[in-house]
């Protein structure tokens, strides 16, 4: 009887550098789904490691921002629609915006922050910005739980359109990831991109209807000859107004806004994926 141990065949994978425009190879992400999970978990733990309040920051950040907005824009500037308490109005807009801004910032800096991992082992580099853009979803869920007690306090009931919230949250994630793919790849090549990201995010806040509503600026845009659909090319316009429509029932040209923002998000995401994959072969050498 043969007692010699059997040696099983070892699968070999040949990794070759790509040239020109390459396929996205999204199937690799499914093969490395365990790695993607641990990268998300790593980003969540790093975010709250050695903090005093821990995950409470996920609630405090939009809550304190809502208080500031209410004082200066709700009371002083008298912004916001009639019939809806401004704290609820601003908080409903801050929820998707905070999710987007955190995902954008973290995914944009993700490749440079993971340079040691990139240089040591092969894996789909797309997993890094995707994990960084997905990690703020935990903050989003925690902050979202505070909204319903606030709505009950101000006597506001959610509408039946809340069933659209998962799609709108997915749209916010796609917007953050699409922009993050562009900026993360550019950040590897040009390190001063990291200084542009905070300014870009802050500027984008003021051209997104978080503080005000689209209904308030639409007439002024038309006076300047700017159609509302051009304004909605900012993907977060449709997301923020969609959240308020689904939660508060505010009247707005929701279909046209969400449709335009969805198309803009799709274009941003596809072009970001293509550019990221084209530049991926240089990451280990340049990062």
C-alpha cells in the first residue's frame, strides 16, 4: 500500500501588465470579497480607534452641523420651505451629504494610505477605494436612526416614498465612489490633489441643496439662463432632494432631478472605473 503523501496540483495565475484601455475585470472583486470585507472593517476600526466618543461621532457630526445651520440659515437667513421645521429640513439633507463627503474624502486618499499593502501583494486595487467609500455607510445608518425621533418631536410623519431611500443611498455611494476613483488615481500621480479635496468638498456643499432647497434657487437660475437640469448634473442634487421628498413629502421636480443626477452618477462612475483601471499598473511603482 502506497503511504506516500499526495501532492495536489497548485493553481498558477500569471499576472501581466496591461496596456491601453483595459477591461474592468469586476469579477475579480467577487473572488476577493473576503478581502473587501476586511478592508471595510479595517477602515471602520481605524476611524474610531483611540477616540473618546467612539461611534457617537457618527451622530454628533451631522447633529451639530444641523444646529449651526438652523441658527444661521434657518433663523437668521430665513431659508427653508414653509410648513417644515428647518432642523428636520437640514438634517434630512445632511444625512446623504455626510455619507457622500466622507466616502469621497476617504476613497480619494485610500491608495496613498494603503501604499505598503499595494507594494507587497497583488489583489484588485479597486477593492481599496470601494471599501473606503463603503465604510461611512455605518455612520449613515447610525445618524439615520436619530431622524425619526426628531420627526416625531416636530410632528412630521415620513411618507410612503421612503421605499426609495435605498436607491437614493446607493446613488450617493455611486457618486462618492465615482469621484473617489478619479481623485484616488490622480492622487497617486500628483500628491497635491489631497490639498484640493477638502476645498472641492466644501465648495460642492454650497452648490448642493443642503442648506436651501432647489425650489428656492430654481427661479434665480432661470433668470440667469441656467436650466435646472444643468444644476442637477451635480449628482448630489437629486439625492438630497430625493431624500427630502421621500421623507418629508416636499414638492420638487423629483423625477427630472433624480434622472439627471442618476445619469451624471453613471457617467462619473464608468469613466472613473476606466481611468482607474488604466492607471492601476503604475500604482505600485509610483505610490
